[in-house]
C-alpha cells in the first residue's frame, strides 16, 4: 500500500512501514498544496494534531481507504466527510493518556510549590526562600472536566496522592457513576466541579459544545485561590477571560496550559507575562516511551488492514476504530 505520513511519528515505526509499503513522509516544510499533490494515490493516511485533514484534502485521494490518528483528538479532521465516504478511521488514544496525565500532575506540583518562580529567583541571584510559600496536594479537591481516557488516569493518580477527586462526564448513567464511585471518584454536575475544585483539570475534546466551555462566567464561579490545568485543546478555554481571572479579579492562584488558542511558531501568548502561569508547546504526549508505543500501534493498525474488518480492537491493543 502507499502511505502518507502527514505528522511526525516514531522513526522506527516509519522504517518498519517502509519495509513493506511505499511511504511518503509529508511533515516537514509541507504546504497545503503540496499535501494535496502527495496524497493523490495514497491508500493510507497517518496523522496527528497540527495538520488539517479537510474534506478538500481527502478528496484528492480517490484510493484512500484508511486513516490512522496517531493519538486521540479529532478536531483537525472532517469526520463527517470520513463517514460519508465510508473510510476506516483508527484512533490510538491509550498510550498518550498516561503521558498527558503525568504532565498534568507535573503542572499541579510545579504550580503548588511555585517551582518556576523559585528557579527564576535563583538564576537572578536572589534567595527567595521566605517569599515562596507553597501548598500540598494532599487533602485538596481535584476536579476533572471530562473523566475519559486521560481523566480516568488522572483520577487514579489523584486518589493515590490523597486528593478528593470529583469529575463530570458528558454522558452519565447510573452504571458509570457507580463504576467511578467504586474507584473513589464522585461524578457530579459541571457546576459543582467548578465551584469545589482546588485544581481544575480540563480533559475534553474540542467540538462545538466545548468551544470556550470555560469563560468569564465559569471563572467567576471557581473557588478563590484555585488552579486551572489545560491539556485538552486551546479553544476549550477563553484565554482573555483566563487572563482577567488571574489579574483583574485575582480569582485564580495560577494556571498551566499545554494547549493554546493560537499555536505554532512566532506566536506569544498574552499569558506569557504572568509569573504564576506555566506555558508549554503542546508536548503532553511527547514522551519518548509514549511515541514509541504509538508508533508500534500505527504499524499494527496498518498491518491489520483490511484483514480485521470489525475494527473494534486490533490485536488486543485497545485501538479505537470506526468502520466506514
């Protein structure tokens, strides 16, 4: 098969695919026009975030049969077109969930103990020991907006650290509430998560119902002195409202964002000037171990196509797929 890899994935996985398939790597200095040319006779498309997989792009590939999302989010994919055309779509969400969860905890610890401010003071030859009071995670309430793959991992870690964990889900049911209750997680309404959380972690996909899910009104209801953690998608948070909540109203004690309304080279977040904010360039799932495992599963997904027509799981790896 001819495969176009439109986003950088594990290099060993690319080499394995090249042993058995014709592979086109189109993820360095490639324009939209170049993508449309390169995809023309491809049967498989592998992609991550950062590249727009539009209907116009996929229409340029009449032989396209399989899409592999080397991760979780689908906000950069025209999913309606995929369904209309009957293409197979495979997602690989599980490996990244652990990496994103660990980074969320790193954010919480760094904010709580003001590690960036402490580091900065040392580099400026200032001994700020008595200025940098911190807070423990123990006994605090961790509120999770979206207890899915990542949110569930985060809930488990919060419980292990002695936190009170509450969360909300889009589609609740008595069975699901009971399942989380048995793990020590209380499923409540969105508004209760906002008002009770000391640490509010946002873990929902970006779609019309979640765009600017948290804005001025929501920040106003958050617990004074709380922290916001966003490793979901930038559009879920109204960043102007977040800036105001951190400065003018002083509602929040701090925030950490790995995803942003405006991403990529040459763009500076308006939050960058605030000392109580941590900003990172969408690296939540960029652990070497995680990318190696995702690459392995990409190879497995491609190798299993089209033999595995059910596409419920692939070789027991828990790959989520959607039949056309």
